[in-house]
């Protein structure tokens, strides 16, 4: 029994150390490749942004991207709802503030029933795009300067159809926003990067991704995906079925979401953990599921396991082990924050990232037991077993 506990303890500690090494290697390799890559000619990039008002930081996020520094030519295609008056007003004000930036503002009617509101907008946006590169960017996402210079070379690699980035959260303005940001910043790199050393990426981060327009046309655009609410996984599978692969790029981009209260927090977190149940866990290949459980799912339980064991079996050895484990966690999260996430997490909040890691299993268990119903910015939706959905209640016009 003691030997078994010792082996388990080594595995749990090694998991963090090995992932730290792999993540460091990932960014070092990406930096080396970028230095060896011959700069390509300037591309024309059409940035599709479905916009929905409501978040108080929305206009700062949109304005940030309008001031983006890049060697490429950009056109922004803003896709808003006809009945979203605040979006109409706010977008027009930004267009006046940035007169030198090419922006197309497109107002659309509500999406038909059982049609994804986001995908409905993207399909309309592609028709207006003039660039040879299509970028999809969520309205709460802020790209770093030279983001396209970093990610576009990945589209030149053989068989790559979609290249995507790594999200982190920047909003620590209140308690609930801090919790959400801590969930992401304490787990994103540990989840997204290491498994790509075992298999090719099998999903994307839908907050930001790029595709060559000619490739998008070859796969019939987004037309076949309008009934899937988990759009990032649906897009990934659509391209893979057409023979294309996905590329995880080192572009780390900030996201700002202002969480209003506990209800808003639990709606968002529940949505995040329900989505994989209706996508990855239902339609992935056996090898992908094994990697998902061993590399992503199971390790989320480790911080809680270490804490519970330390409390149930207190001793000098368990105390030393717990200090080493959580100290390693603190060190790697601090390193990630400084080197890759642009110090998005205040130094005083690194400890919160670890506390949230301990609480994360309870969120996962809750989502497994919760009804497959989500609240997406005011839209109440029921998820179906086939990956589709039905509107229970539409968002009221602002």
C-alpha cells in the first residue's frame, strides 16, 4: 500500500514537472522557427467579429484590436444584431474614432431557430470578406501586436487548415471575474499544449483562429456547421474530415469578461464544462479520448487529491510532499504568467490560481450532473445529444 501511494505521489508530481518542460520547449521551438522563417508578403486579412453588447469592457476590447500593429492589411467585419441598439451605437462611435481603419458594420436579423447565432453571423461575414485570409475573433478577445505575423506561417505548413491561439483572461476587477480568470490562467497552458506532443490537435480554441480563404471555400465554408452550438469543436472536425490538420500556435491573446455575480459565474463555468460532454466525449476517436482523460481530465483532480490526502493522513512526510507539490505549482504558474501571459494575473493573485485548481473538480462534477442547458449571453439553450440545440428563450432586445 505504501509503495502504491509512493508511486502515485511520484506520478502526480511528475505530471506538473513534465508539462512545465514541454510548455517551455513548445515556446522555445516556436521562437526558433519564427527566427528561421522568411517573412512572407503582406496578406489581406478579413477579421470576422460577431458582436453582442452587454459586457462593459466590450468597447475597450474592440478598440484594442483596431489599434493592432501588424505588417498585414486588415479589414474588420463587425456582425451585430439588428435589435441590439447598444451595439449599433457603440460600433458607430468606434468607427468614427478610428477613421483610418477599414471596418464593415453589418446588421443581421435574429438567427433562425436551431441555427447557431455565432455561426449565422460568420456565414454572413464570409460573404463580405475580401481578404485572402479569414480570421475569426470573439468580441471579448484582444490580440497582441504582430499576432498575425506569428500565426500565419503555420498555414503554410503541409496539410494545415486552421491555426489557432492560446487564451488567457485579464479581468480581475471583482471577486467573480477573478475566479473566472483564475480558472483559465491556472489551467490553459497545462491543458492545451502538452497533449499535442502525443497526437495532433483535435479541437481548436474558437476565440481566435485563422484560415486561408481558398481552403475555407474548398470545404464549403461554415455552411454545414450552423446547427452546432459547440462551434470550435465542430469547425475542427469539419476540417479534419476534409483531410486538413489543426495547428496550435504560440499566439497568447487576452480575453476580458466582466462577471456580474454568482449566477453569471456558474452559468459561464457550467457552459464551459458541458460543451466537452456534447462534443469531445461523444465523437472523438478512442486514442483522442485516452489522451484527453490522461493528459487533460485526470490531472485536474490532482490538486484536490493532494489536499484531501494531506488532511486525512497528516504527517511530516505528507506535509513536505504537499509543500513541494503546491510550491511547484506556484513556481510554474508564476513562470507562465511572466513569460507567456504578459503578467495578466496580478502577482498577489497567483495563490488564487492554485486555490481554484483545487476547486475545479467540483465544477466538473456539477456540470456532469447538471441539465444540458446553457445561458449564452441571455440566450437560454437546450443542448441535444447530436451536438445541436434548441432555443428555450431568446435574449430580450437591449
